[in-house]
C-alpha cells in the first residue's frame, strides 16, 4: 500500500515545481469560493424574488444541497479547459474532479430519494441507512479511481462468472443490470412524485380527478421503467407472458378482494362520488374522508378515530354522502306532550326555540309537526337543517333538545310519559284471585 501511494504521489506531483502546485491550489480554491458564493446568490435571488411558496422557490430550497457542488464542478471543468488551453499543468484536477463528481452524485441521489419518500414516515430509517451505504460505496469507488485500481476491479468483476440456471453471467453484468433497474425505477418514481405535486396545486381540476391522474401516471411510469430496465439488461420480454398468466390466475383465485379494492379505488376517483373532505356514512362508520388511496380510504370520525376501509366497501354497500352536491342536511328530534296543552302554541314554541340555536340554518326554517296522537300524549317532531355536517350531528341535536327543555320549563309544559296502575295485594287476596281464575278456566273447559 505504501508503494502504491508513493507511486501515485510521484505521478501527480513528482515533476511539478512548488509554484505550479501553488498555482493549481489557488485556482481550485477560487473555484470553490466562487461556486459557494454563486450558489448563495442564486438561492437568495429566487427566494427573495417571490414572497409566496412558488414551485421555483420550493425547488431551489430543496435543491440547495446539490446546487453548491454542482456549480463548483462546472467552474472546475471550465478552469481546467482554460489551463489546458494555456498549456499549464492540471494534475490536481485528477483528484478534485472525482471528488466533486461523487459529491454531486451523492447529493443528487439523496435529493431525489427524499422527494420520493418525503410523505412516507415509515421510510425514514430505511432511507438514512440506504444513504449511508450509498455514500460508503461512492467513496470506495472514488478512492479506487484515484489510486488507479478501478480498471483492475472492473476486469476482475468481468472475468468472475456466476452460474444462473444453464448460463453463466459475469458479476459486472449483474451489477450493471441491478444499477440500471434501480436508476430507471428511481427516475420514474421521482417524475411521478413531481407530477403529483404539480397536479395537487391545480385548483381548476377536481381533487378526485387530480388524484386518479397522479396515481395512473405514476403506475404507468413505474411499469415503463421496469420494462425499459429489463430490456437494457437483455431479458426477453416475452417471458413475461407466463408471469402474466400466473398473475391472472392468482387474481382470480386468491386476490379477488385486493383486486376489487384496487379497481373500486379507481372507479371512485373517476366518477367523483367521493372526495377528500366529504362527510360520509357507510355501514357503521361515519366520518370525514381524509385520504383516498388506491386500495383503501381513511375516514376520520368525530371522536378522532381513523378507520381504514377497503374501497370495495364503498362500491358494494350503500353510502350516505352528506357533501356530494350540497352540504345542507335535515335533522329531527321528537317529544310527546299532554293532551291538555294547546297544540298550536306548542308547535310555535318548538319552531322558535330551534331557530335560535347557533348551528341551525335559517335558509330553510324549522318545521314542527304533529306526528301521532298516541296513548300517552301528542307526539311532536321538530325538523331543522344544518350546513356544517362535518362538525357533527349529536352536538347540535343536544343544543336543540336543551333549548326545547328550557322553553318547556319556562312555559310550564309537561312532557308526557306512560302511566301504569299498580295494585298491591295481600297474601289472602292473591290466593282468592288465583282460585277464582282457576275455577273460571275449568268452567270454560
């Protein structure tokens, strides 16, 4: 190792005078300082030119870690060309260029991965581990390239054959295939994430349509990336027909529910029967739609509990959507009064007490009705309308009932209740009653 390093040092600096080395170091330092200053100036220029979070502003903020080494690399390349035109030595560039290229590559990969998985909280630990492993591999490659061992490593990987079925493939081909697949998938997922961000900012398009277009485009990009990467590797795509047949059988037998949920998700988004923010009631679940994913939909109940429901449930079960065309809905509560109370006066009291409740809408006035003349009293119903079902129904019903109760207490109106006669009998009277019932039954027989 000491001989290798000494040979490398002799190759770079052996024939150069200290003044020439100093000149190269000064030029490189100037490129670094100018690159840092230029990146800071560009960052302030884009950020200060707009007070809003525009797409350019957000892009510069997130791309700032890539911008500095990229500008330094461009300046180093330009300076190298100028020095070569002046026939001056550029030996230090053999070290600086690989270092800066590795910096740009690592930071750009980290930037792309964070843009893709920024919304996935569970991917944070895995992403950090992958970034560390990728950085270590890049630095190893840089050291091998600078020291001149990179061609030897490539030759070793190319000559090392691994058996794959009836054929043998070199390790270099396997690594190239893996890298091509990863690169194409990352590019496709990055393009899909950027397109989804742009679509979600379009207020002229319905939210459901934006979601379905983003999901479809991402799925198509990933599929195209897989096919392209397989073609680059050299895999015949006709072999996928066997896989497609097996997948069809699997969907037909064991994946019916999953396939149905996926198809239902796209149908829901396309026909716009459900949108984010709607208040819906399906089966025994009631709440606000917070997410519509490809396979499932999340409902947030009024108690804060989130329910993950498969999309198939919204296609096979009746769904009450309180926000489909308009958000105004009707609620009602019932009360029974005594016969001696004046019915017209009580109906007017119910309407007046209800209209004064805060959340009751005045677009459609409350209406009190006589529902039934029952055994225990007159059964009344007061119906009213609200325009904010997302704030809950039980609390407004409680407010209306409390208002009615206060009016009844003030006006002296009593609520009817069932009346039953209870007679307490002693032991002798009970025995005589039982004997009398028995003799009566015997005579009838």
